[in-house]
C-alpha cells in the first residue's frame, strides 16, 4: 500500500477536497490522507457545500494536524500553495498553486473544486506508477531506526546486518492500515530480533 499526503495550512479546504477526490478516483493500492500545520476547527462550510454538489460528503470530517508519523509514511506529498507556512514533508513533494477557498463565494469554490479534481486525476494517471515505485519514505523510516540500533548492537552485529534486519521488519509494515505506531513497533521488533542468537529477519532476508 502506498500513501499520498495532501498538505495545506488549515486542512479545512484544499487538502480535504484533494483527499476526497483521490479516494474517489485512485486505485485500491494507493490511499490518501490530508493534514495541516495549523488545523482549523472544522472544514470550511462553503467547501462542504461545493463538495456535496458532486456527491461527496465532508460534513463529518475534521481537520487534522500534520504529524511526524504522517510525514515518515507518505510516499508522495502534495503541498497546496501554502508557501512558507507549510511544513517540510520529507519525501517526494509537488507544490500545486491552488487558491485558498476560505471566505470565497460558492462560485469561486466550485472553480477551485473542479480544478483540484482535474489535477488529482492527472496525478493518478501520470504518476501512479512513480508513486508505487518510490521508496523514499521507506528509506527515511529506515534511517530513523538505524542510529539507536547501531549503538545498541555495535560489536554484536555488523552495520550491514543491522540495516538488513531493520529493513526486513519495516517492509512487513508497508501495508499496515494503522500506521501511528509503526516506528515504535519496528524498533521493538528489530531490537528483539537482533538480540536473538540468530535474527529471524536476517535469516529470511
């Protein structure tokens, strides 16, 4: 499973619409989520109304704060014209110049909505294979795991063995539907495996 992360400042308009259109049009092996650095209290009412017109109900959705876990597990990221206010997302990143719908008329929000849907379709059609092939998020998670493991198991395993173990265990979580604790679980399982006389993950690598 691969994940595309849509990021805007408040996660109350553009990124919510993009996530919803991605869910509608994307294949089952690529999922989407959205977040913002400064999440609003709710999705903008004009956005809810405009999306309802095309059969998508955002009324129950709530803006989410961008977390380190989201960034570590995003295989592709789209920032939505939030400039310096948007946080750095450490994976393959595109920036889409899309106006903020906050405070705009319904007619203006409809135009933003339609433009976003077209861009989401193009992303899926033109870069779906690249998203599937990109391993930058996996490599980033691996690099986060290695320093503590290397320090703990120095002299007991080579750097190559430690990397191979962590890599194998992380790969087992690539399709995890709930990813909030993946790094903690992968670290614990890597430690347990490396502490054995023979690491199971190394044996199967």
